[in-house]
């Protein structure tokens, strides 16, 4: 039994996630984008032509949230959406030239945050930590509560 909330594993994971997000927000402030917008721009840099639904899955947000993020980015001229050449009811999102230039600079700033995070590990520890995080994700994604408890 733990004696404080701070001792709970979930609490510590959430705290680090919030600290990482805050550091990314600070790094992205000069580019006038937030972390969800950065995630979309990065995904489109790596995989041009994704639909809003695919972007929502990659960004771990609802389709409604992604629609709002895409509308904002489109309004700023960073992303453009066009009908898929075969499935015209699906809109593909792509970076504009301006969006491409912005994400390259913004990603350099976020890479600095990741570098600081990686530096807290000894050689080989980061790979082990990532493997452990993947294991946690796998276990929790299949977890179901026990009936009657």
C-alpha cells in the first residue's frame, strides 16, 4: 500500500508527461503552434496525404478535435486539404510550403527537448526504458476490469 498519491506509478508517469508537454509547448511558442498542431504537422511531414481520421488516430485525439486542429492550421496557411483522387469524400491533408518550412524549424526545437530527456539516461538505459514503456502500453491496452470487484 502506498502512503501518498505521489508514490503511485500512474501519478509519476502523468507528471513526466505533463512536464514533457510543458517543455514542448515552451519550445514551440516562438513558432506560434501548440503540441497537437506540431504533432499534425510532423505526421504530415512524415506521411503526406493523411486523412483527418488517420491523423486523429496518430495524435491520439478524437476526430472532432482533429477537425478543429486541421481547420486552425488550414486557416494559417500551414496545411491544405483536398479530396482524395479516388475516394472524393475523403479529404487528404498536406503541408503547404510555409507549413513545411515551419515544421522543420519547430521539429529542431522539439528535438532539443527530447535530447534533454535522453541525456538523463546512462548508455543503454533509454532503449531499456522504451521497451518497458511499450510493455506497459501492451498490458494496459488489453486490460479489462475483473467482474464484481
